[in-house]
C-alpha cells in the first residue's frame, strides 16, 4: 500500500508538471520496469529500453508504423537503394537535410558508416554477430553508403531497420559524450532525450527539426512503475495516458472496462523459453533435460496467461517467423515420465536447479508457475530474483543454471537460431549474444542456411536445425506472449496499431491528442 501511495503521489506531481506545459502536448507513459537500463541503442536489449529508443532513432529503413512484418519495410534515412545481381553489394542513397539532435549537425554518409561499423564491433555492440557478413561499409559519396557482403544474408534490410544494431547514431555525439552516451542518447528521430531521473522517468522533447515534420506531441515522460497495480491505478485515475500491460488476459478484460480506453494486443509475440545450461550438472545429462521438458504443461501455461493473448510454443523459432516449423520433437506433459527419466539418470530422489530471474512481474509469475509444475516431478527450482538490468547482466556472465528468457527478434529463423543456438553466441565468450544453453548441435545447418540461395532448401536447413535443437533439449519453449498496451482514446497515434518490432507502439510526429 505504501508503494502504491508513493507512486500515485509521484504520478500526480508528474501530471501537474505536464499540465503546466500545456494540455494536449505532453504524453505520460507508464512502463513496467524499475529503471532504465542502457540507452545506447547498440547495447540495449531489454523490452523497456527498446521501446523508448524506438522514438529517438532512425534506421536506413523502417517497418511501416503500426506493423511488425518485414513485408512492410520502407525508406527511412535512406530514400532509395539498389542491390547487385548476386545480392552482395548494396548501395543506399541517403536523405539530405536530416539533422542530429542538439548541436551535432547534419547527418551524412560518415555517420551511417560509423554507426554500422560500431554495430558490427563486439566492443561497442551487443549485436555484432548479426553483422559479421558485412565485409565493408564505405561512404561512396556525401550521401551515399555502399555495403559489401562476404556472403548473402537472409535479410540485409532487416538488419538495417531501427532495431538493435540497425539504429543510426551521430558520430560527433558518440565521440563527444563517451560513456555518457548510455545515459544521453543522441539520434535523429522525432523525439530527443532531455532528462533522466533514476528510477523515476526519462523525459523526451519534440525534435522540431525532424525531417518528416515537427511532432505534435511536445514532450514525453517515460515513467518507470514496476508494480502492475500501481501502474493500473495511475492509468485509471488519468495520471498517465499510455500503459504497458500486465501480460495476461485478465488485464485486457479489466482495462477494457475503463471508459475512454483503447487496448491493443499486438505482434510480435515474445517467446518465453526455459534455457538449460548443458555445461552445468545435472543439466549436462540429457535425461534430466528431457525430464524438465516433460514436466512443463504448455497448455496449462497458455490457460494461465490467457488464450487470447498467448500462443503455445513448440519450436526454437517462434510461430510466424520465416523458416519456422512445428515438425520438431515434442515433449508432452508427463509427470510420471519425467520422474522415470530422473530415476534413469540416477536422481530418483529428484534434483535441484537454480535460476537467476528478473523481478518484472509478468516474467516472474511465469517462472513461478513453471516452478510449481517442476516441483510435481521432483525438480526443485530455486529462484534468485534480481532487478531487470541486473538479471540481464548476470545471465550474460553465464551465472545462471536455468535462464527464463522472453524475446522477440526480426522475424526470420536465422536471427533467432543464430542468437540463441549457435556456438558463436554462447554467453561469456568474446562473440557472446544470448546462447545461454551452450547449444552447438545445429551450427552446420544454421551456417549453411545463411548462404543457401534456394528458399526451399534454406527452409529445409532451418527446419533441420530446429529438430536437432529440440532433440538435444537445449531449451524448452513455453509460449509466445503478445504485446499488451492501452491508451486514452483521446490519443490518436496516426495509424492503426497491428504490431511493432520494438515492442511498443510507434510514437511519431503524427501522434496527437484530440480536444
């Protein structure tokens, strides 16, 4: 109750500040996180950070606002592009007159080259592995960039969307700010960073020089409210205008009852997966991993979250991604079978596993439900809860035996397979991304699929990789959880919201409040 009162008072103060700046020009957003993580777009990995950065940065291309599918890729900082017949040389013509935020001048080809080389560098990017096929990135004119690939990639344009490493930064700003860039990001998007108050909010202001036109919203307060109840209360009382939802169906049903509310259930689904570190006993025993898989009831997990907002997951690649297959080994819910596998492995009295886990409520309730299911099979899962940014740091240090990770990626099988299941991506290694299980069984198929020009053969290779990963039980997919957001119906985003690759609705120059 004390937490609810303090958050409510803080939000009331925020609302008063907003009104002082003029009704109808300030957007207050409530996010389910205790604090910001890293606001450098080339290292930011958390859902809260990706959503915020979405409003500050551009890529060479973008997915049309309101959509999440690569079928809707369109120009952004690049006004046009061409590719060689073999798909290895791409030339991008840049828009002229694009200004970096603040006093950092006009964006040119050198900024784009700097950004992409930075994204491809393990020392400055969390997504460097995605760009390793880029053999050269050169400015071939003041407003022209040429990218040469060492081999074809499944979707070069997908890498260049303003998402993860595709975000374009301003070289002068990065070099001038140094380490402060992580807390003072400079981009070219419709909104500019203005202020950060730890564990309270990030404030953005309109980029009046935005190349698509000055935004109608003049400032955004991105408020950190980790408590679902407190966030809902602030929204219901009118203290915030847009809210990140609790990831279950009951939230949708309840929030829809608030007068004047728009609710969206949007793509892409973040797939919740239990990654099993195969180098840590007893998970180095395949029988134990199989027991874990048989002890998790996917249908119960879907019902727990709600069928309208959740899809069961069976494959290492999410449903809806290019290259997904459901034709993989599956492990039906079978408590007796799980116990028998443990006994066969020499653990008739059960096993204890340990997981470092985020305190984000939506994810925490999921791992607690998994914990209850595992217990029935004699698997004791000990959970160490930590703040979300600490969670991301610790699991990347290979400190957790079991990792519950929820993620959406650019919707092509190669991205998910590479980042989570290729040996180059094993955590705590020089080329680490998010391979928490130390899986390497499908390296050959993943690599072959990247350079396979025949789409049918490429899909076959991706399918074979998924089958090998599930046969080895590197991880246990649970479900895909769609993105839940709500906002006041007086807020017009300027387009219909069906999805957002960055997991938050796009706030662009078009957004405005009605009278």
